[in-house]
């Protein structure tokens, strides 16, 4: 055993160096174990002194993320911050695990030191006994007197003698050792010999000395002695015939005083007692042979079984014991495989199942009060609180959060809240496990070819980037819409006959459908009061929760407050969603990015590409500046001449949009929103733009579409007059900005 290297935090308390590279002697081993324990504790304290508390670090990360979100940080920046925070939290958790290992190592060193010191006391008592140093094999014949020949002993120089000599050299200390003096066999004429051939170091006790017998048996119940019950059984079996029964009864009385016994199902000899009495030998030759091994009282002690089978048997004996602390989580099948077995489900597993059942999407926040309801009344509420606290502290995938709107909390929410420090936590989220390489696998086989489970694993993989995340979310949304349209439940593979018009499978889908119907165009802004009116049968708190989760997890969902707070009605305040301490009144859901749109535009040519592909290509973050300007120029050209050189699909789409708006009788009587925005940008003065808008006589929906085309936001509650002013200012400001950039 070599000395460990000195830690920089260990100071002068590191173990002393053994120059020979080894530890010789019991005293040196005790000193080494003592120094090793001190070394581990000092290293643990040094690491703890320079490492932040993981719980405080997690809380600080959550607070900083909430502050960034409240300041309006969105998109890849917020995702990058989350990735860095996750890495920091994982590193702190790894440091905590390392510190735990140091504590375990220190405890093991202290236990080793205690065991070595116990051996020192055993050695001292052994050396002081009248039979000190006696370690020999017993042959089954009485010991011969000095000088007499023993016919059963091998002749000097024979192979048997050599084997016996080597065995004694291996099992006995060297002759002449001052600690272990050698004794000859002739010094103990009272010793009886055993037929088992086992090794023994105890002399036979005096039958009249009850204290000595009591001490010998008590040693077997001392955890520091660590003695084999076989030696005790051999000692009792070697007693004289007229004293064996009395000794055995007295030994059993002493064992009962220690809370045990010699025989019985829980006795000291429970694995040594044969199931059937062994057959008595019929000839003298059998007297010197080893008796057969006793039949095993347990499959774990059956020598005919393999080691793996014996370990399995021992585990299930322990698991099924009435005093067991092991949960019987599995059984062994006939084929030797571990198979699930019915048994009590742990509180932690119940909590995880409840969160998974309540969450609309993996990793969504759910109410802790609802989790307590699903766990069941048969579990102690204090036990649920303890397990929730342990999960939040030990598992980095478990997150707790406060309710954004404390006024919306019910009495059940407050009663079921979990206290962390001086604050209450009302929501819990459990992120799905991160699987390394899942994102690379999805990228290799293609998002469209991946299964639902592969998409979910790839979405939360550590190596997933924003572009792949958007592709996966777009594919998941497409599959949900397809399943809803075909009458499928989420995850089904075979369509079922829809008895009624297919409805969205979740509240989130219904919110998305409502926004899509209320928005005048893709990505248009819709008031939350209108969204709630479109979902009259859905609980108010449920809609608020879904809206917050969508804003947090989907980069294409945007919640913003209304600029003109004075124009808000009481119902607008009631319908608002609080995010980061601020009320949000309008929502916009953009179309997911299509990475292939840029390739389609380049393949077909900008002049021949469809309007949808041009709009999707503009959202590609890898689009070059030159291509971006060419696409914008083509869009302006088409907007200025909506009935000339426009693809039939584009005209058809414009006509369909015009019919849905209800503001015109036929397509083409009023220019599109893009064309109106382009004309406003070309206006020389605000008066010219105002005259043009007055000539068109646009309704509110068309005005909002023009504002969206100009890139305006937060227009949900503006009056028509205020909206016209904002449109004119934005159009002229945008034109001046483009002109300035062009001149520059």
C-alpha cells in the first residue's frame, strides 16, 4: 500500500511517507489509516472552502434567468444563457459528489483504523493467554506423548511432510517470533482433535470456568472481533461427550442474552445446521476422512449453484425478510432474467409520474397542489414534502418556481406549496433526461424520419442547437396538427374514425388555433382578451399557464404589453398574463423557420419563387446580405404590381385572404397589405401618405395587416386614428432609414 500524494489543501496533516514504499507492521498500518482519514477530511474541507453552495447557485441562476426574461431577452441569447447555467449547475453537482466521495473515503479510513486497533487488542490478549501462538491442523487422533511415534503421522521427508510444513509456514507465524511464541503439541495433552480438519486457534475452555466460556461465546457477538461461527461450532463439537450438551445449552443461553441464539431460523448456526443428520461412518477409514458438507439451509449457501445465482438468492432472502429495508423491486424468472415484480411504488416515483401526467409538454411547469392530489391520500403529506425537497436539491432536472400572479392562487395552491428557505414554491417542472448524441442522431436520419421519442430526446440533448430545436418543434407541431385533423390521439399510429370534427388534443393546440384564426396574417398580433373569448370553456388559470409556458419554451411565440396603457379596458387587464412581473396583453406566433426555403429559392430563382418561400427564406439566419436585399426588392416589386407578373398561386392566395377578410367583394379591388406598405414608403411626405390611406378606406383588420407588414408591434389596442398615425410615421421613418443606408 503506497502513500497518497499530498493535497494542496492538506497542509502538514498528510500521511507520513514510508520510505520503503510499503507499510510494515500493525502499528505502521494504524498510523497510516489515521493519517489517511485526516488527509481525506482536510481535502474535503479545502474543496468546500472554495466551492459555492450548489443550492444557492441554482437559486441564483433561476433568479438571473427570470430577470433576463423580464428585461425582454429572447431567442438564442436566452437559450445560450440557459446552457451556460446548466453547465455551471452540473459542475457544482459534480463537485458535491466529489466531496461526498471524500467523506466516504474518510469514513472508510476511520473504520479501517478502528478495525486495526481492535486487532491490536486481540493480539495482546492472544499473546498473554497460556496457549499463545498455537495455530495447527487437528488430525483426529489424540496427541502423542513426547518421544513416542505416531503411526498416523507421515514419515519425515515424505511429500506429506513437505505439504504439512508448507501449510504451517503459510498459516503460522515464524518460529521464534517475540509476539507469537511457538508451542509444541506436547504442551496440551487435554486438547481433543477434530475430524473436520478446520483451523482453530482457541484452546478448549475449562468446563468449570463459566466466565471463560461466556467470554469466548461473547466474542462471536462482538462486531470488532469478526469471528467465523464455524470455529465456535467446532469448539463445541470438540467438547467431551459428557460436557458437550451442557456447554451447548450454556452457549445458547449466552447467545440469547445477546438477543440471538445458536439454532433456529435467526440463529448463529442457521447456515451451519444440516437439514438432515449426517450418516455415521461405519468403518475406521471413514473416521479420518472429511465429513460431507451439510445441506444448505438457504439457496444462497448451496455450493452447487453459481455465484450469480447465489447472489440473486441472497438478495431476495434479504428483500423478503420481515426486517428488511430492501424493496422487492424485481423477481428472478426461470431464465435467470430480472423481471419486474409488483410491489409498493416509492413516493419519488409517484411524484415523477404525477408531474409527467399533468405536464402538457415534457419539462412544463405544473402546480404542486395538483401533484399532491395525484400522489394520493395514502401517502403522508410530510413525506411528500420531504421527497420534493430532496428532489429539488439533488436532481438538477427538477425545477421549482413561484406563481407569477400571486392573486390567482387558490387556498389549495397555498396549502400545497413547498417552502424553500423563506419563500414558497407553487410550481414544479421535471426536465426529461438528456441523452448525449440524440441530437446528432436526429440530424443524421432527418427530422422528418425520426420517431416522436427520438425527437423529444433530440430536443433536450446537450448538443442541440437553436436551428435544430426549431426544426424539431416545427415537426412536432406539424405532427400534432396532422393527428388532430386525422382524428388521432397523440402517439397513435393508426387513424381512427372521427365521430365529430376533430378538436385539438391539448389547451396549447387550442390556443394556437385561436391565434391563427384571429390573426390577419402569419405572425400577426392578437389581443389576449380575444384569445380567451375564443376559449370560453377553458379555465382562466389553465390558459394563463399555457401562454406562459409557450412564451418560455417556443422561440416563435411572443408576448408583449400594450404601449398605451390608458386605452386598456378592465377586461384587457383581466385577460393579461403576467410574465416577469409585467402584464402582457397581445400575442404573436410566427411560422417556424424552414431551413430548406433558402435552397428552394436559389433553385427556382428569386423571380420564380413563391411568396411563402421568399418570406421563409428571409427568416433564415444564414442568409447572405445580398440575397436578403434581392428578396426584399422582389417582394416590393410584387407588392407594387399585384396583378402583373405574379405567380398564379400568389394571386389565388391573395384572393382567398381577401374573401376571408370580408372587406371586399372580389380579389384585386383593393391592393394587398404589402402593396399599401410599399406605396407608403414611396410617399414623399406624411400628407401624401395620409391622402393615400384616406382614398383606400381601409378597415381595422387591413390597417393592422399593413402595420404588421411595416414591422410594427404592440398595436392590439390602438384606435384607428392612432394606428394610422403610427403607420405613416413608421413608413416614412423606414424609408428614410433605408435611404440613409443606401447612401452610406
